[in-house]
C-alpha cells in the first residue's frame, strides 16, 4: 500500500506532499511509514507504528482521512 498526496495552493506558497506506506517490520508483521515535506525536497520520515497488518492498515486509513480533510488530494 503506497498512497501519495499533494496539497498545492499557489496563493499561500503551499506546495506539500504526504506519503503513507506499509513496510515489513523485523519485530512485527507490518510498520506504517509516513513521509512528508515540501514538494521537491527530501522531507521527513517517521515510522508511525508497528504491529499486525490490520492495525497498520487502520492507522493508514485514519491518516488518509485526516489529510484529505486538510486539503490534500490523491496523486
């Protein structure tokens, strides 16, 4: 699961991206990896949590809904 979101608002000089992905984890079944920042830059990375695949998918769904409410769009 790889989700790429972008938020572009030229009037406010806002060019941002947000990526949500699931990755295998050494100690658990899956980990949720989140990457965000300004378009064109490296951005920041955070491993939001690890656990079962179902838990990671639920967290990804919650993050996706939150970002869509904040004006991000799927790419």
